[in-house]
C-alpha cells in the first residue's frame, strides 16, 4: 500500500493547481513553447547542368633539372668556344643574376624574357625567391638590324 501512496503523492506534486494558474495576472501567464522537431524532408530533385569544357589543360611534366655542368656544355655547343673560356663567364653570369633576384630586382633579358620577383622569404639556410618569367613566343634569338652593309 505504501507504493500506491507514493505514486499518488508524486503525481500530486507534479500537477500544478489550476486555481493558482487562474489567479496569476494575464501578463505573467506563460504558454507552453512548442519546439521545432527536425524533420527529414527529401531533397528536391535538382537539375544539374552538364559541364562544358571551355579550355583543355595540358599537364606539364617537368623533366630533370638543368644543372650547371650541362648548362656549360650547352653554351659550349651553342658558341663553339672552349670550356675554359665558357665556364667562368657562365658562373659569373649566374652569380650576377642570383644577386639581382635576391635583392628583388626585376630583370629584362631579351633572349630569356622578363623575370619578375613575386615573393622573397628568408629561411634558415637560404633565401627563397619566387620568380615569374615572361618568355616571348618568338625564340629565334635577338633581332638583327641591318645598317648599311653591316648586320648588327
């Protein structure tokens, strides 16, 4: 019997007296708030337009990097000069180019193109320089001007 008494006692404690709710002023009365339930609605069948390729992109696979000995060999083949004459000139040219780029200078070298420094970052053991190269489509070499009977 004790169990039925405790049940009724808890039920009575949970119920609010109706007379107390009626006696409260209208401004203080609260209405039960309905909470929105998450209802899964099926997604509308969206019409997806077919993709149109505007420009085909060709992947560029970089070959092995050109190292200094190979560069010297190519300059020797291009000029017909001996290695002992070509090597110091190529090394000096690379030194000058490297210093100019690390200082942030833009270079315009007609056969090569225009080198523009985009970013420079100091690392622990090196200076990282991001360079943009604008290379002309006409790679036939420097333009030759004819003045009188001479080709300049």
